[in-house]
């Protein structure tokens, strides 16, 4: 690879992680998963392909990052989120999110996703939690690593409502929101 724009750059983070999350029955309303909504946009699947490497013959993932991160693709999450809330008669501004956790691709990506969200929702985003400056792109574990780190550093007060926004090649997006009270590290 020559630089971060190399189409094989994403190969560095695929399959490099693992996480185990246990979800059990809530015993009260202090810890609640409010929403889990995911969307796959197969029309963009050509932007991220796994195949033999052009250079080595080994397997590689080729990602067209410029197209993958085009503004209309980054706007998929907030538009999807806004529309799903509206279908239930809800608005983003009224959800009371205390924190947002974007996929930890990079600090500029996190900032830009929050900017796109603010533009789409017409309201400020909640405080953004991030560990990308410390750990870099942690691929599939990024949301749980951010949650773990913030809980360990006691940056999340009990009863906080957290919004997690996935972003995956291919394109997959969506949102998960939960209130965290008794979760500890």
C-alpha cells in the first residue's frame, strides 16, 4: 500500500478484532435498549470487494473510500434515523441522547458524521465519545471499545442515553440507543 487512499487500505482492519457482548433481561427501567435499526444499502456493495490481491495473489479487500465516503453516502444514517423516528411520531431533538458514538474510522470522519447529523436533524449532536485518537480505527469493535473506555474513565454518568451509529463498508448503517445505569467496568 502506498497511502491511506490505496484501495487495499481497508484490508488492515478487516478481521482484526473480536468482542463479546452479553445482553440479558432488564430487571427495571434503569437499563433499556430503546432502538436497534440497521439498513444495508446493497446498491453500494461494489465499493467494497474482497478478492485476490492484484499484487500478491493473497486475499485482499478493495475499497473505494472516496466514493464510500461521498456526502450522499454519509447522509444515509441521519436520513434513515430521522425517517424511522418520524414513523413513530418522534424527533431526534426530543430523544434526549446524552452521548453519540460514531464508527471510529478516524477523527475527521467522526467530526464529519456529527456535522452531517446536525445538518440533517437541524439540532446539535450530543457529546461525542471517541477513542480513535488513542487506539486508531478498531474496526468492528469500535463502539464497544468506546463504551468500555468511557465507562472505565467514568465519563458516562448513570442514566445516560447513548446513541451508537454503525458505519460499514458495503454500505451498512443504522442506530442503536440505550440507557446505561448499572453497566460497570
